[in-house]
C-alpha cells in the first residue's frame, strides 16, 4: 500500500488545505486524501492500493511545488514589503508580485526541495529556500526603491499590467457572478466554481492569482466599481465586453 504524509504548523493551515484540495482533484478516485489537525500541526495524508506509485508521487510532487511556490513567496513578500499604499492597492500589488515569474520560482524549488514522506513544509520555508529568498529580496528592494511612484494611480496600474505580461494564465476564461450573497469566479469551460467569497476584494485578489485570459461578467455581479478596478488591472482586452445573462 502506498502512503505519503506531509505536515505544516497550524499557523499555515491554508497551505495544507490547498494541497489537500489539489490532490483530491488530481489523484484518481482510488486514492484517499485527508487533512487533519494534530496538536499544533496540520497533516495531509495520501493512501492508495494502486500500483501506480510513481505517478502518484509525481502528482504529489507537482502539487507541493506549486503550493510552496505560491505560499512561501506570498509569506516572504508580505512579511518584508511595507509600502505607503491603501490596503486594497497593497494586496493587489502583493498578489501580482507573488505570481510574477512563478515558473522560475518553481523550477528552483524542484532543485532545492526533496519531496519525501513525512516532510515538514514550514521547515522547508525556514531552512531550504536561501536562493529563492535572495531572488525575492531583490523584488522587495526594487519595489521599495520605486515606492514613491506607486502612490500615483496611473503609474501603479501600469506596473501591475507589466507584471501581468509575465504571469502564466492558470485558467483560460472565467465568469464573474453573484449568488446568495457570494461573489463567484467560474471556469467558463466546465462551469466549475473556482472561488467564492462575500468579500469583493478577495474576488479581485483571486482573479490576479488565476490570471485568466478573459473575464466575462454576469448581470448578477452588479458591482460597477469592482468591474472598473478589474479593467484597470487586466486591461479592456481581457474583460469580455459581452455581459452574460
């Protein structure tokens, strides 16, 4: 029987839950994936009777690298980058910088992180990411050096658009809608709900993380201010002009 376990401290619960959800989606139905809290730690366990152990381990490895590439970078930037911006603008910039050049981050992660049973993700963040943290420190320093320009709205959104020029889309086309008090991002291809929140700002940040090629807005969305903000971030070419019903 194949078994795999990874853990993270409880302050980083989101890491464990994101990996658990990704593995549940990617692994075959005969694989059992579970997340549990044990004391001050969260653990994700995978178990399977399948003979395809190498394939399962490859999926686990890819999923863990993707999660580390996002969460480790986000934690480092949010902890070291302080700017005189309003909270919404700061978080827009933080998410855009986190997604910036992530493919290179993930390539470096594959070289410095050994995916092994019983691995501790918080330990990897603390002790194994020296080279990556040097890269991220350069981003922090460069952003701080140009902080004065970021207080200008036009310059700020030009920077965001520049960052997006290197961000790989994680979904092609999405639809924004609202139902039962929740704002929702749906994958247009399979109508799967990708993200939902009662906080409209969280929807904007999630859109940056998914970096879709186009965005359609359902009439139920009813938030012109946010649509204007999304247009500033993504540009008119990515905002589908045909509002769905």
